[in-house]
C-alpha cells in the first residue's frame, strides 16, 4: 500500500483534499482533509478517516453520530493531488444534520438559500458525552 500512497502529492502540511461522493447517486457529500495515516486507515477499514486540522488528530467519520461512510471506491485526479472517494453514506454526512454539506445554493437575487431538508437535529446527534 505504501507504493500507492507514494503516487499521491500531499501538500506541505502532509495533507490531501478528499471529496466524498455518494457512490450510487454521485451527489457530493462533503470535503475533508486526509493525511497518509488517515488514508491508510480508510483503505484498511473501508470506512472514511480524516485528519482534523483544528484538533490536529485523526477522526473516523461517524465516530460520535454513527453516520459512517462505507468506502466503495477511491480515485485520484490527474494531478495526483485530490482524492474522490465514493461511499455508501449511513445517515447525514453533514455535522449540521443534512445528507450533504452542500445544502445551500446561491440564488442570484436572494443570496444563499437552504435547498435540502435536515435529516437529524445536530444538537441531539453530536451531543458531547
């Protein structure tokens, strides 16, 4: 696996952006950062793991909410510096309770408009224990 990871171009901080997409519908669900360790863990477990820049640590998507992502495919772009990960999403991908983090659309005359319904109340799902 190390050889495959060597093909990727991580940035100066050792990170690579990962676009997460519903494998069945191709809807973009979220974008997050990965480092070598989180990508290796993702490949090994077939569940997405990311690197939190604000907390400076690895995290499993769904570790507090149960809204995990089962990995179906991993692709890299032509420049080898962005990942596209196809997943089967369980529950909401967004920490605000929406299926996708991209739930707001720009309306030229009205600004940003919420165009999706919230799946879960984030106050209940992400409640600190």
